[in-house]
């Protein structure tokens, strides 16, 4: 049982890390601000979600597991709303450097 | 397992380093705001992974604070980059 | 090389890179972005050094609140930015500044690296007497019990800093509301965030304050989170900053330090020295002091960021 649990943790955390990599590479390589934003949100949603999922079996008790989920939901809320606001700034052209 | 989680934390830390290139290069301010948001979210992942690997549950509290305040700083950035809304239809006195 | 030291190396390199960018950035806004990023990464570094309390404070104040303070300052300086960059100091002065900064950094590095091993520390003595304070977190014990004088003076200094900011108010707006009027679309995304995030943030802030007795946390970090949530609601235009002439505001600002001073002097009568806690009452008094300092710190931090009054006081 614990062997399958370990496999589960390794698979989910690796998948989450992959999405974080995809987000960062997208941020670097996509041509314009709005498409970079699109890449970024994949990291927040899927990347962190999968990592939190993978860490849940190792959390010490119900409260700790709940804290992990709350962190993920907070990041979801924050990044979703901030992304929309940043998109508005980007669409307006931002201020060039 | 602990070594694997620590290695995963290091991997996500490397993605933060990648994202930093956008702060330096990103032509518009929106790009830099995105980079800061990336550091916030990826940083939370690094803290959660490292906390689970080393057995410090308090790292989760720092992750909570990071999540809250990264959003707060980003909101302030956006507000300062946005011209104020014309207030012709706003009521003159706030109760 | 172990995984941990490789991680530490990567973190150190990232920190140096972002610090170099913050110093070298041409535009103020870009430099502030770099500074906030630096603060976030520095809090991760503190966790790597097992200083969770410092990490919490760095995340809250270093990147969050100070970042917003700097943004406000940059916004106010925007009109003069062109003139400012025209009078940049000459190359010799900048090289001198760089050399001085490098010398200070080098001196600190040499001092840290040449510490005897094991380094001299009072940590065992602090841990030994932890039981008499009734606390479980040695950092909180140092702040409120062993070095209560430092915390008392700091809480007064912070109020003085706020008075210093207020002293920049022009005469005609004295006593009015600080900061500009924030008008945001009441149905927009910012208002949505400002309705949804603060309840969570206030819960987290109070939780971190409460848990500081036994686990990393404490009143300062909790108050910062509360202040940040209040500032968020203000920025979304859902509420306005209170006029600084309000009595309740001024009472709350001084209540915390005054109570701390009162308990401290009472300690001279009940426990034999100023700021000593009587036997058995230590934990209760510490909790009372922390609870009294929470509103003071929250108000002070939020008002420091809000700034000097820019609008005349309502009647």
C-alpha cells in the first residue's frame, strides 16, 4: 500500500513540476504579454494543484491537509484576479521600458 | 522520498530562475508583474515541497503569508499602472 | 554535493541576480518590481536557514508592505522622475558607492565566515528558561519576555514614524483622510478580490498572531497581514481611509504602547523590576500585551502606507 502511495506522490509531484516548467518556459518564449499570461496560469492551476495533491498523503493530520488545500485555493483566487488585472494593463500597452 | 521532494523543490526553484529572465528582459511593466506573480506561486510550491521534505510544517504558514501578500503587491502594481477611472458618475460624498 | 547545499547555492545565485537587477534597473517601477521579487525570494532563503519567524516578517513587510509603500512613493515622484534621471550622480561617485557597498558586504561575509565553530550563542540559555514564560516559541520569548524593553521601544518608534509621516501634511489638509480617493468599478475584478480575500486574510492574520506563542508567528506578522487586507479594501474603493483627526484612531494608536508601559511599571511593584512579569502570570500578561499591540500595529502599518492626509477632513 505504501509503495503505491509513494508511486502516486512521485507521479503527481513530477507532473506538477512539469507544469511549473511549462509555465516558466512559456513566460520566456511566448511572443506577447497576453500569451505569456496564459502560460503562467497553467502553472498556478495545474502545477500547484498537482503538487498539493501529491503532498496531501504526507500531511500530518486533517488540519495540515486543509492548510495545503487552502493555500492552493488562495493562489488560485489571487492569480486569477491578478491575471485579469494584468491583462487589462497589457492590453492597454503597458508602459514601455 | 524526502530526497525526491527536495529535488522537486530545487527543480521548481530553477523554474523561478527562468522566470527571472522575464523581469530583466520583459519590455512592458505587465511582463514584470507576471514575473513577480510567478515568483509568488512557484515560491509557494518550493516552500510546500521543502517543508514536507524537511518536516517543518511552519513552512506552510510562510506559504500562506506569501500567497496573500504577493497578491496584495500585484494589486498595488496594477493600480499604479492604471490611469484613474473618471469619476463623473460617482456620488460626491462617501458616507 | 548534497541536494540541500545545491538548493542553497541556486537560491543564493538567484538572490544575487535579482539584487543586481534591482540596483541596475533604469526605471523606478522596474526597480520596485525587482525589490518585491527580492523580498519574496529572501523569505524562501530565511526558511532555508530555519528562521521561520523572520521568513514570515520578510514576506509580510519586506516584500508586501514595503513594496506597496515604494509604489506609492514612486507614483508621487512620477512627475519629477525625468528631472531626477537628468541629474544622475557622475561615474566616480557611483563607483565610490559601489566600492563602499561591496566593502560592507565583504566585511559582513568575513565576519560570518570567521565565526568560531560552534558559534557563541545564547540559544541554550533562552531555551532553558522557556518554561517560566509559559511560551513554546523561543523567538516570542526573546521578544516579549527577555528583551521586552526592545519591543516596547520599537512599538513607540513605529508610532513616532507615523507621526513623522503625518508631519509632511500641508496645513490645509491636516486631520483629513490620507492618500488619494480610490475609485474602482464596484462590479469589477478588484472589488471582487477585495470582498473575497480579506475574510481569508483576516483569519490567517489572526491565526498567525495567535499561534505565535508556541509556533513561528506573532503579533507583528499578524498585524502586517491585517493591515495589508485593510489596505486592499481601501485600494478597491470599498472603504475610505479614516480621517486622522478621529479620536478612536488616536486612542487606538497609543493604547498598545501605553498598556505595555503600564504593565511594565506594574512589574516593578509585583515582580521586583520594571518589565518583569510576576510568577505564574507571565503568559497571561504576555497575551494581553500582544492583544493590545495588535490594533496599534495594524493601524500604524496601514496608515504609514496610506501616507499623509491629502484631502480635507469632513465636518
